C-alpha cells in the first residue's frame, strides 16, 4: 500500500506549525445584524511537537484580509504552554464545553466523524453546504466534483454520507514529498548511476563502503522496518502496513515476500551498509552524517535537500544530491508502494454542534468563513498572500502566468524573525497542511529554491497514480471497531515492530519473524484485517 502521510509534515512546516497551532476566538461582524461573538479552537496534532504559545491576532495579514472579505474578525487565544495539540484536544473534549469551530486530525476521533456527530461534538454540514458554503460544495457535489471524478468527496465524506468538516484539498499532481536521496557527486566520482534496483543499491553501498564510508545508508526510524515509510520494501511488492490488492485489504508483514525484504535489510546491516543507530536518529544527526561524509544516502522530505545543499555551498562546492526512484527488483518495474497524501486530508475544521445553539446565525457565519478558503480569492490569499507585498504575477516564456513570491518571503525573512523560507510562508499565510486548497504548483516553485528539489518531486511522483491504487485510505471506524482496533494494536503492534527491528539489527535470527507474525495474529491482527476490510467496504459504498 501507500503510506498515508496526512499526519506527517516536513520539518520546516512543523517548525512553522508550532508557531501557528492555537485556539481561536471569532467575533462575527455582520453589517445587517448586531455583533455576535463565536469562539473557535484550532489545534494541530503533531507527534512530539509542543504547542507554541505565540498568540496570533487581527494584525496577521491573512486574517485581516479574510475579515474584510467575510465580515468575520478573528482574535486568537491558545492552549497552555507545554501541551501538545492532541493533549489540548483531549482536555477540550473532556470539558464538554466546545467552541464553535475546531480544527483537528478528526480521523483520530474514536468512531470518526459520524461518532463525533452522534456525540454532539460536530455538526453535520450536509443541509448547509450548498447555501452557505457554495465553493466547498462545488468540489464535493457540483461541477468541480464531476470534473475531478469526485476524488475530493471520496476522502471527505463519512461512512454514513456525512460532511462534518472542511478538509485540506490538495491540488496538483504531487502526492509524495519524501523518499530516498544520494550524493550525486560521489556517484559520478565512482562511475555509478542513480540506483533503481536492489542489486544496483547493493553495488552503490558496497562501493561506498570500500571507499571508506562508515555507514553508506543512514536515515531515521522510517528507513526500514514495519510501519515505517515505504522505501526498500517496494521492491518486494509488499507494504510496511495495511494496503490494498484490488479491493482486498492486506497486511504487509504477513506476506511471504516481506520476510525476504527483512532478510535483505539484515544482510545490509551485517555488512555495515546501514547506520546501526537509524532508529534513534533525528534530522540534525542525519544531516550531519551526510555533510561530514559518514553516509552518502538517506531518506528525507524534499525541504531537507535545500538545507543540505545550502550548508555545503561554501564548504564543498562539488557537493550534490539527487533523488532516487522508489526501489524495484528489476529494471522497468513499477513500484506499487510509496508515501502518499490523499486528495482530501486532515486536519479539518468542524463546526461544533454547540455553535448557534442560542443563535443560528452563528453557525451560518462560521460556515461562510470556512468556505472563503475554497474560493479563488481565498486560495490566492491562503497560498500566496497579498499581491504586491508577498507575491507578484509574472508570465513565463510560454505565456503562462504564475504566482511568484517576493523577496519579503524568499530573501528578507530574517527581518521579521523568520528562520527560513518555510517559516516566512507560514508567518504570513497558510500555503499547505491547513483547510483550503493546498500544494499549489507555484507554491512548490517558491518554497523549493533548488532545482534538485523540483527534480525530487518529479522522481518521487513518477508512479504516484499507480501507487494510489494500493493505498489503504483514511477510513472511519464505528465505536466498537475503534475500541477493538486500539486494543489489538496495543497488544501486538509494538511487539511485531520490535521483532522486525531486532532481526534487522542482528539481535535475532530471521526465522524468529515467523513466530512474531504468529504472535501478532494471535493477538488479534487477523481480526484487525477484517475490521479494516469492513471499514473499507463501507468507505467504497459511501463514495459510490
């Protein structure tokens, strides 16, 4: 399957989101009615990322413009310092006192969106979208939906056919933003091409080792093993977790060829090809290993390539990086599995069921405010900001017009305290991973300053349409399934992951994988496959 990376952000975006995650209060300014006060919570749930207490208020350019367009004034408050987005959300749910709008990774809510509606947390939007959110409705049910073969609706609607939140709608053809890269300057020096097959990777890693490279391949915990990013396992036509084969849900580690994959990774580890500390590495450590010559290849997000190239421009002008295709066994094969971001994804903004309990105009205005993000004007504001200030319109040699970020974003960001282009973008607006339209092609052209980064996008997305056929989508579970799923994973997930890691690290023999798989099945993973199959079939029924 394809790894679902909806909840994974690249490092620059995480840094910026740390500054942006907050609880919002809204005051609805309506020229035809008295001023009404509504409140909104905006919580971005990032693993191990603390919520920053920086307060955003009506001085922020994007929201000032939205206020002019919608009549909605936005004032910001925030969770307590030191809490994560997930923790703050749990406290909010426990309180029973919900704000009018809540942004969250709603796939994590026990029972999903339908249960949130049943619990009185979220408002079903079906009866309101066409009138109060015509832009969003157009991409779910209207002409735009037909033009896109209802691809946004497929991952925005619940099992019971409810619309309960405003999703990220990812435009363009890029769905993968991470993969493998390697030192191109060293490949050229050694007379080797970019590796595509497992055999070619072995040749490169062996050559690197012979040339004094301590750990040719480094990375983080997602490099190899169960539940990690789909990388070298793609060559064995198995995923690291759940995936689809036709309409059948399967679990990668239970497939016979997964054992061959684990055995190969253990072999590479024994030969010293893989960094033995990959599980505990963070991005700073990995970058250090690449720049100091300890390693030559790793996994990363596109954004990290600019960090490495920028750091080495003066230290080693010959230093160069190139993205590698997702590995296959034979030349010409198509990789089935890779990281993948769905067309419509979380986090989503929901309208609380408590919104408008004392005044129905409140939820109508809240819906209208959200809908502005899906208008043409809202898309431009969200992705590029204000013309003449943060972007200009330019025409290329083919006569096509593009949004181009100004030096305020690309060069002078330190003047207002931003640490990078990525941080500058999020300082002024919300170009990605936030409800509204995301991943505009011109955003990438501005965000990724190096040609190698755009080349990486092309390389990693070459077979993304085929990979999409195998992704296990973001399904929702009913309350009983959600509880049982959590119990099964608590009993077996860590044990299976540890068993596979121990084999790769040389702490256990490859034959112990059979026992680990047997134990996982005994702990309920066979039942979990059935739960996922049932959820997937409801998902298919709902979108049809």
